[in-house]
C-alpha cells in the first residue's frame, strides 16, 4: 500500500448490479470508479471480493489513471477479473 490513493469505503453495487462502484481520493481529488463484474459471479459475492482485494484494485486504478483512462465525466471504468 503506497497511499497514492485512498478508498472512501463507499463500496456498493450499481443499480443494475453488474458492477461495483466506489470512490477514491488522489491528491485531494475524488474519482468515481466502476468495476464491472465478470460473468458467473453473484453480485453480493463480487462486492465482498472487491472490498477484500482493495489493495489489488488500488494498483489497477493507479495504472488506469496513469494511462489516462478516466472518462470526461470523471469516472474510471475497469473490467473485473475472475
């Protein structure tokens, strides 16, 4: 954990329950993150897995931000991995 990102611990399922969304702080800026659920997962299990693997996702988010994958609305979309 290098603390370049800070999770706000607001993990939740999206309205259609096909992804987990949360927010992180980077240098004081709030960034919304949506992590799409892979096929074959139950939504509540995917949510628990994202929370448990937060350090893994921290690295994925940092890499995606470094690659300028943040969309114009300030949302970062990531594909989940089983």
